C-alpha cells in the first residue's frame, strides 16, 4: 500500500464515546445512564445500529454505516490521552504535540512525521489546516498552510487581470533564488490547479455544514493533484455538560453533522477514497454516569474513528474494560485500554524506523497492535 493522504479531524470538546458507539450488551451502561442511554437495536424507533452484537452506532451516525459494511471504517474504543487532568486545553496541547508531561517539543507530531518523509515535496499545499491559525499538530512543518477557505488561495484579481498577474509572478519567481522561486512557482501551480477544478466542486463543498464544506475542499485539493499529503479540520461543540439528549437533541445533531460530512467526503472522492485515511480524534471521553443536568462530565476513555478505502475496517478495535464499579477509572470514567499514540503510529508513513517513530512520539513505545492498515 502506498502512503495514504492523511486527514485528521479534531473533535473538540470531548465526545461522549459511550453514546456514539454504544456498548449495549454491557448491562451497567443502562444502569449508569437511565435517561441518556441509547436503546439497544430493535427496541425503539430510533435505536442503536448493531455493529457486531455488542456495540451499536448512535442512530444519527447512519450515513457512515455503508462505510462500515464495506469494511472501510473502524472504531477504536476505550482509547485516550493518559493525562492527569480533565482540561480541554492541556489534553489538546499534549495530543497534538504527541507527548504527555513536561518537556514537550514545540512542534506537532504530524509536522515531525512530515519532516521525516524520504520524498521531497515542494508543493505549497503539502499540508493544509482549515483553521484561523495553525494548530499545534502542524506547527513546525515546512510548507504547512492554514486557511479558512480555498478562496484564500486565489490571486486577488479577476478574468484577464488574473492571468496577466499570474504570468508576471511566474516570470518573477522564475528568476528568483531557488528557495523563494521554487516556493512561488509551486504556489502558482497549486492555485491554477485549484481554479481549474472550480467548476467541478464537490457536493459537500457546495452545500451542507461548514464541516462538510471543508471536507469538500480537501477533496478538491486531492483531486486537483496539488501534492497534498495531509490535511487537518475541526468539528467542535462536543462539551455537553447539560441537555445533551439521547437519540434526539444537540449531540444527536452534531453526530449527524459528522456522519453526513464524512459520507459526502467519501462519495466526492470516488476512487481517490482508496488513497485517503481519515482519523477523527477527541481529547477525552465523558464520565460513565450521567449527571443531574441531562449531560455528562469530562471523563477519560473515548474513541477514535479511522476510515478510508484502504482501512481494515468493519470492526471495533481495542479492549473493552467494562463499566462495572470496580472497572471504572478515577472518579467514574471509562478506563483507557489503548493509548491514542498506538492508533496514530499505525497511520504514520510506512517504512519509518523505530528511531524515527520515537522522534515523532518522544519517549513512547507502542503497546498495542491494532492492524488498522495493511502491513
């Protein structure tokens, strides 16, 4: 398998993994969540969608069921960040840095992985983050770009003036010293490729949520052949301390937004879906027991979704720790049985040595083999 294009989706706010991928065969789940629990398959009009006889998807995730059925989607449950606090800020800082505790590197794990790539890629769009500012994830990566929209990558002129400006800039960069000149030519090539596909914008880039539109723009970059190796996008709003809802409500709507965006992205890409690995990660999960406000508080174990045409999917990976009182962690959290870095190590470029992998994730040695991608 050639190295895939990696798309990292940051689900900011702490996704309630227990209601997204439901352990409906664990009897303690319904004891701990008398009002928020998702009914088991077949027990209500809107109920969990069975995956394997133990887990089920929240009904709002129905749009990604075809990916599961085609074995192009896997879930890692009870996965997480082994930090000592429940701080959103601290968790994301350490996850994106790829190191837990003191003496963290200033760069992101994905930036360090790109720096180790044996292939030279002069594209100005090798790594793109759809965000207002560069996330830690890609900080320190040469050539990384943060944009809110592909419109920001167009020359600020119209019609004949744009063509004249592009020709003048190309002539100017052609005579510039190599680092500046090459970067300028690469940027012009990328802008031209994107503009050339303007009339073939994907369905998700034309309509739908902001998340779906951003995934649609990533699809355009992939199909335009601009040298994209990785992209980052965010979907926030998961911090439901109150009024989360069960099969309906704000969390259900956010799950639907995620599922519809990912399903449209896969559909837009067509055969190029086989070249992509999408990883959706949140900073932590939620408390196993619902609180008195119709929500859940910050917890530990969560989930990571991995999808793509080359993913070994159709399964929930990882070890289930159980929800009985003696198996919960800390003040009543789903225990972490898989470190988040074990998942991310499997989507890194193939062929990295153990020393190189340790440069990406300092002071960490892989503990669990998940087999999310072909060897």
